[in-house]
C-alpha cells in the first residue's frame, strides 16, 4: 500500500470511510475477493492509482513551441518566464468589496476607540478625517493588490515558455483519471474556457487520440488565441493545423442549448475578478456540460478554495430555466457530495497533487520539474446512476 500513497492515491477522510465500508462488505461476501482482486499484479497496477510517470510534451507540440519561441525572439525570456511562474503561483484571489468594507469598518472602530482612550476630544470632524486617512493607509499596506493580466504578443510567448509543460502535465493527469475510471467515455466535443495556448486541446488528443471532434477554445486574449493557433500549425502560419475543427473565441457562448461532452477550465477561474463572476461563469460552464466538467487550478490555498466555491455553486445552484435536468455528481478527486474535510482542518492545507514533468528544453531550464495542482471533476448523473448513488447514500450514510 505504501506504493499507492507515493503514486498519489490519497482519498480524503470521508472517502476512506466509504472504501472501508465497501471493502468490509466485499470481503464478507467473498473472503477471497481481497486476495484475488489484483490477480497477482503488483500494487502499482491498482486501479485507484491514477498518477502518471514523468509527463513529456507531445513531440509535435514541443517542436511547435520551440519554433514559436525562437521566432518571437523575446528579450530576457528565461528571466521573464521565471518571474511569471513565481507570480502566477503566488497570485491570490481579488479581495471582495464586502470583505474590504468590513475590514475598513473594524479598523475605523479600533482607531476611534484608541483616540477616546487617550482622551482626545478635539474637533470631531478633524478626528474622523485623520482616522479615515489612517484606515486608507493601513488598507493599502495590508490588502492584496489584484490586477488583471493583459496578455500581449510578448507576454503570451513568455507564458508559453513558463507554463506550457506544467499546465499540460496537470491537465493530462486529470484527463487520464477520467479515461481510466470511465473507459467507455470518449468526448466528441470540447469546450475549453480560458484556453490560453491550447494546452487542453493537446492533452485531450494525447488521452483520447485523434478522433474527430469539435473544439471551441475561449480566451479573452487575442494574442493567446493567435499563439494557440500557431502551435496547431507547427509554429508556421503556412502549415495546416494538426488538430482539425478547432474554433477560437474571445467570449464564452452563454446559450445552454448547445452542450459539449467535455468542458474544461484550467487555471482560468482564479483570473476572474470576483466570487460572483466566478460563480456565474461556473454555472454557465455547467449548463454547457453534457458529460464531464473538469476544473484545474494551482495547488495553493487560493486555488483550492476557488474550486470549493465552484463545487458549491454547481451542487447547490438553482437555475430559473433548466434545459438539462440531470443532476451534478462528484466524480473526482473525492466521490462524495459533503463539504470538503480539508476546509475544517487547522491549519488549513489545500488538497493538491504532484505531477512530475519534463519542461521545455530552453536555456536555464531543468530536466525535470513537478507541477502541484488542485482539481475537480463533476459529471452529469444519468437517472440510473442517480438511483444507485441514492441507494449507496442510504446504506452508508454518505452523499
């Protein structure tokens, strides 16, 4: 079993309870089940092991990326890529206006009480003005200054050098789990929100092959869309795209009538300006999901919390108009519908997973790196699946 934990098989506390109940039930019915389950295969072949070995970029993608980088000739690329990587990893969510107001009111109250304790009874208007200045100064020093990222041609290339390989490794790992746990699923259509340089497209192709599928890539940056298209053409505008039927958009289509088998948002929700915008976007993505909704973020506290917001939005959100009545079902990493036990821990530690990968062979890059990410996979539950899940919930007491 030690090998399983090293390879990333880490169910949460609630999942461990379910596994223990199911194992007890199975063993009681058939004492040989535990012994025969792996049929003599090593533990690394356990179906619960979904982590991959060191992930490399597809050869066509790596060649196209290197050609695009060399063709752009961005000055100081290595240093800028390193700084962008660090910036994106340490990036936090934008502070909500309501939280900022509450903080300002509490600070103003504290400062006013201190002035009263000192017995300063001067002009009340001057006192209030002085306190407001102190509050503003304190907020500027202690509040995270979130600003939206605007990708121009140069910054898009820097992002390509910094994040292509790591982002690909994380998405490939998650999609591999979907395929391993549901071998019958093969997406015929894809919607990629916040598509960037097209990482998800390539990961889907690596996992499910070159089956004909319609892919819609949505990114607000025209520079990112152009670079993603260039990668599909091998780094040359004169070549035909390697992956066909790919359509780039700058805005997310909101009509729920058109659905996609697979909807993915990788490292994009955290770039939205507010919790309200993230919630509305997630609900829109869910409406457009026919089978699986896959969300991936940095494996930081903020990244994990963004996913927990999304989880709650889908599981508890109510639409005024419902075009698809199938209910959401948690698929991965944990199959239950209850609150994440990680959020109740002190100190709070995010639920994240490591995936080793090989970076682009650029000057100053290492031979191997590790991408630490958090993820969430939801699925449309068919009526028979919902009935089975209800039966399990009534028997085990778990959702």
